[in-house]
C-alpha cells in the first residue's frame, strides 16, 4: 500500500509537468520558411560554474543576433540552443542528445573540459562538428571533428613559463592550483615542467580542492616562507580574488601571474580593484582594447547582459560563432546538408581560414584543432588591463 | 610562529563552522532532522547583507541586522511550509525535503542575483594586526569573528539553560510528547528553534563572507556540509559539542594543510573524523544513548 | 493458525516479487520496442543506460537504508571505485582481450569486487556506530575516496604500470610509448564504450532478483530483525556484525557494478562527479520510492532521474522546478488527509480483499 501511495504521488507530479509542457508547447514560434541553422552548446547554466556557462551562452547569442540582423550566413539564419550540463560529463552527454532532438546541426561543444570530453564522445559517433569556446584540456578536442577557440592547458602552461623566464619577471616562483580541477592541474603540470626547463626555480607548490577553497592562509603562508618572487595562479577568478585578498592581509608581496581563468576578475560585482593592482595575466581578450571590434563587442554585450559575464568565456563564444560563419562561407555550407556533411565540409574549411576577432588576430587552425595565435599578456594598472 | 598563525586562522575558520553547526545541532536536537538547507540560509543572509550594503547607505551593523531579521523570518517560513507538514513523517523524508529546500534556495538566488561571483565588502574593515615583527598577521575580521562567535555561544548557552523558552526547547528535545503534556507549545518551540538557528546562520554568513569575501549562490553549500560534519563530530544535539567540533575541524583542516599536504587535506580531515568517531562513537560530547527493547 | 498465516505471507511475497519482475520486464519491453521502431528520441535513448545505473544504485542503497536500517551518505564512493577499477581494467586490457563482451564482463566483476572489498573495510568501523554518526562516516569515506582519486595519475608503458599522486613526477616517469589512463582531476577519458541497454537491463534485473532473494531469505529476515530491534535480535542469537557486513558488502558490490556500467557509457568522467551530492541524489530515490521497497526504488530512480532531463524544456527554471516538485512530493506523500483519501479509495477498489499489512516488497 505504502509503495503505491508513493508511486501515485510521483505519477501525479509527472502529470503536472507534462501539463506544463503542453502549455509551453503552445507558445512555440511558428515555423518560418527561412532556413535556420541550429548551433548547440552545453554548459553549466546552473550550479557552481554557472557564471562561465552563462557567459558562453550570452556571447554566442549576441553574435548570432548580430549575424541574423545582418542577413545571416549564406542566407541562413542561425539559432543558438543552449543546454545545462552543470559542468558534469553526464550532463553534457544528456544535453548533447537533447540538442540532437532539437535539430542541432553543428555545435560549440561544452564549456568545461571534462564535460566537453564527454560531449566529444557523442559528437564523434555522429560526426558532429564541434568548436569549443573554452574547454582547454587536450582530451576535450581529441578528434578530427573538434576545434577550439581558446588556448589548450599545456599551451597556457608552457607560454606562461616562457613569458616569465624570457621577461625575467622572477627566478623563484610559487604555484597555487586547484587539484580537483582539470583545467588548473592541466596548466600547472606543463608550467612546472617548462619552468624547470627554462631554469626557473619552483620553490613552492600548493594546492586546494573544491572542498577547501575558502581559507588559503596555509598556502599563502607557505608561499611567503618559500621566498618566491612570483606566484603563478592557474585558477579561476573567484578563487583568485580570495587569494588576493588573503595575501594582502598576510602581507604577501609578490608578482601575481595568471592565465585566462583569471580574466573576469575586474568584472566581479563590487570588486575592490586595488586588490588586483599589478596582477599579470595571459588572456586572449582585453575589454579595454581600443580596436573597433572589441569596443563594439563590449558595448553591445554590456547593453544586453550583466557586465559580470563580460569575460574571455563570452568573448571566445562570440568569436566562435563568427569563426563558424567564416568557415561556413568558405565551405559553402547550405541549409539542406545534414550534420555529418556539414562537419566534413567544415573540418577542411577550418584549416583554411584566417580569422580576426576579439580574442586574437590572424588566428589559424591546424588539423589537430588547436588555434595558432599569439597570447597577449596584460597587467592590471589602475583597475584596467594594460597590454604589455 | 607558523604554528601560531595556523592555529589562529584555524580557529577563525572553525568558529564560523561552529556557528553554522549550532544551527544544525539545535534543529537536530529538537526536530530530530538534518536540515541540509541550513547552509543555504547562510548564503541568503549574505546576499541580503550584500544588497543592503551596496544598494543602500546603511552602516554595516544595520546591514547585519537587516540580513539577520530576513533570515529569521525565512527560517520560520521554511519550517512552516516545508517541514511542519512532515512532523509525523520519518526523519529521512524530512531530510529529502530539506534537500529540496536547499536546491530551491540556491536556484532562486541564481535567478534573482545572477550566477556571477560577487565580492563581499568585509563588514569589519580590511585592517590587520601584526605581531612578532610581522611574522604573525591577524586580520580584524579574524578577531571580530572569534569574539562574536564566542559571545554568541555564551549567550545561546545562557538562553537555553536560564530562560523559560530555552528550557522548553530542552524539554521538547528530550521528549516531545511529555513536553506537550507539561503544557509546552511544541510547534511554537520548534518554530523558535528554526528562528534562532537561521539568525545564527545569517550572522555566520556575515562573518564567513567578511573573512572570505566572495559570494555566489553556492557559497553556503560547502560550509554547510563542513558544519554538519562538525556538528556530528562534536556530538549532534549537543551545543557545546557543536562549538568544539567546529573549532577543532577548522584547526585540524589548517594544520593538515600546513604540515601534511594541501592536496590531501580533505582526506586527512575526514580520516581524523573517522578515527575520532571510532574512539568516541557518539562524537566528542555526544550523549550515550542507552537502548531499550 | 500460525502455519496458515506464514503460508499466506510466503504467497503474498511471491506475488509481490512477481509484480516487481513484471514491472521490470514491462519497462524493458516498452523501451526495447520503442527503440526498435526508431521513433525514440535521442534524449530518451541516451537515458536508458543511466536509468539502469541509477536504479541499480537505488536498489543497492535500499538494502542498506531500507532493509538494514542504516543511513549511508557515501554510496557514490562505492560507485566511484567500481567506475575507476572497471575503466582501468578495460583500458589496460583493451588490446589483450579484444572481445568487448568478455572484457566488459570481467570489468564488471572486477569493479564490483573492488567496491565490495571497500564496502567490507568501511563496514568495520561502521559496526560500532549508529544513526547519523554512521551517516557521517560513510560521507567521510566517500569524500576521502574522491579526494584521493582526484589526484591519482596512472598510466601504462612498456615497463608496466606507472602511478603517482603528483602530475609532474608522473609525466617524468611515463615513457614515450606510455598511455595515460587516470589523469588526475581530468579523470579517465576514452574508455571503450562497451555498455549497452540490454547488458544494463540484465544487470538491473539480476540486482533486483538478488535483493529480493536476500530479503526473503533467512539472512534477510535476520537483517530486518536487526533493523526493527537490534537488542531483541541479539538476544535471540542473531550475529549483528555478521549480517551488517553481509548487507554492506553486497550493496557495495552492486554499487560497484553500477559504477562500471556508468564508466563504460561515457567518454570521460572524473572523481569529482561522485561527491556527496550524488550519494544524496541516490538517497532521494530510495526515500521517495519507499524505504525497503525494491520496486519503489526502481520506479523512483527512473522517474526522478528522467525528471530534470524532461524539465530541460523550462530552461533556466529547470532546477527550481525540480526542487519545488521534490518538496511537494514529500509533503503530498506524507499528508494524512490525502493518504486517508487514497486508502479509502483503495479499499473500495479492493472490495472484499483484506488489505495486507506487510506488503513491503
């Protein structure tokens, strides 16, 4: 009896949702005659990493709106379909299949590395084109259908170490990274190897996990006693802002150096910009850049969305859509092609195009899917990025 | 010196855990339920204070009071809407409801305030005190956190042992039925417990976000689970136990980070917890429950 | 009189079990035929294996929570061990055992056994603890497993296996021809996707059958006696420790199997996915399905796992809806008036049949 009761309750609840769907279904836009190219993306739209997922969603939607207003690509309108994956591989896999049902023809992969690797697993089976905006792990684009806009983890680690050594920023460096995060450990590993190869002295290596990312006093103390001149932070900006404020209290006086995950720190609501004064980071995107593209992007993005989401995630996604546009025009993709045919056409076109956008100039792609572009190092001076 | 500063920051972190754990333990003692939504009440409190702080010109102390009042009301509302209908249900059913409430609060906060991380302005300034030629640095926030926590714990202990309402709470936690027969309004007492627990959570939120100044919809989740651990550690249902459990947890966490490994600090903290529970199966100050057939 | 009663109980148990099997087979037939027609949306096709995985997890957790009466918050930890050991096995022997079916079968057994061993080890401290103290110890074990696996690097090269908990020294150790299997926080990527719906369903069926047989066996009755009154059980000579160990080990074994299934259905997974939130999610299935009800666990797991996926239609309000539904379901389930109404409705429905009290399976 007891079981039946519960089952009944669950059934009732489901009935409720179904009714709700029915209601939603009625509001669907009527099909227009125009061909619509649906570009799918999964990302964390809720939960711990929602700010990054939403930034990607907004960036892509902004680009799509601009392209559509200007007449679309080859006469096709584009539509962005975004699904929530809570930054989990499982979520990305489920989201991918939901996107297929909704008519996705090509994709922006997923936002975070682990999820993107799972997304790729599905995309490979279907030969679905994938251009991820922000998944940095090597495994995330391990297939000939996959490309990315951002730098890979190893590239960022290597480039950071090179930059520090070549510009003689410091000889003794320390690292604080997130050992429970693929992005952070990926950069750290290569950084460490390259730093040693370049003759830098890595004097302290500290880490934290998702469960212990509140109190960094122990790590900061260790960095302080190690006598490091530079602290490398291959982490996201939320945690970095905590480290910066705690380092200030502890009187840690070093150069802070980060990667693209740090971008967005100045956009944090109510952020005390003096904390980030002098922080250096390698980022593909500087919102203060004076070129027209960036200026326009920043203007239209902030007009439409909260400025908290204005960071390299959004910029990468914005570029990703324009890159897809360039590739589609190059490959002459038409609306009647299926996903697999589009993928075959685009993976050739991707290696032929040269793209200039808000995250880099003259970007080209190899068949491995990695972008070839120059990293930009910026320093935060008076609360703004200054290109070095 | 390193040892001293480790201990101090451990106590600071631990006293925040302790304040949250107090809410867990009080609710558990009286309603016999694990209120997994407790951590999210902290987040709501912090968001309220953040909004008051950035959108109005109220002084910090007024912001704390506003946040605390809102949380108190919220705590009572949650109890009335989600938990009261389940008074006669098993404690596991209430646990699941609490998880539902936790998801609800997190997702509502994201929809209302956005997913972006916000920087919380420390309510007690950014200053710090230097000891031993700068070898030990203690921030004002740390000092205030420890003082407020200790004061609140003392007040709470006095309240429970000396006032009529407090003793009613004790009675309800001992035996609901008997308490009712003695003329205690059980529903009201439970409601008051939730109010106090949520008020403590709001203050803990203010302290947490002042010491570790970021704020996002998931800010409360991790401290919540740590505080739950602390409450069990100290002996769930015991108020001094929650305090000791919280502070010990903070100190152990920091010591293991400094002297063993930052990578393995979770494993070490939880490992020590298991060992302590093996020696003292009902937590440090937990009552030994004698079972009757 | 007493003989008659017990006979009746056995009959009702058998009947109950048959209903459970019928529901399971019905679910399978429905899904299988739907999939064969080619009309099944990709979204649903993709859910079939996870639904079996979470059903197995819910059933096995129900053995601990419902049948034994101990609250466990670390079930995802056992799943994690199964997922890792199974996937590592498959990756190492990918070329040695080319037959997918045999290799996957072995991976399942190995994953299950490893999880069972851990379950056994973890049960030893648990024997001393009760209630929420036990819950926190299981939660702690789950977190420890997650924390350690998150920093483990394991690879295989011409010299054999290489492992380290430090990425840099691991990279230095691994030879050129090496292949990394576990890569720290990135977890395991590229495991051969050997799982399919039929295997998953067979495993679910076996789990349910084993659980029902356990419950209806002498062991099961002893375990339930412990749950209902441990002191009384002890006085009639039931060895509490032994039975707790049995249940914990069996439950962990099946959780491990579910983990293997999970890991062979995904191109990438990492230890962070197996945190206490996952354990609590499984607990939600168990509680909503009915404590001690195997059938209920399966149904609740299927409905509740599919729920957020179906809620994708409401976009950003998805998890908010899920939360509200969770609360409403719990309140409706426990509302006396609604329950009375349902009871009287069922009474009318059953007319002359007496309402059996022990229908818990």
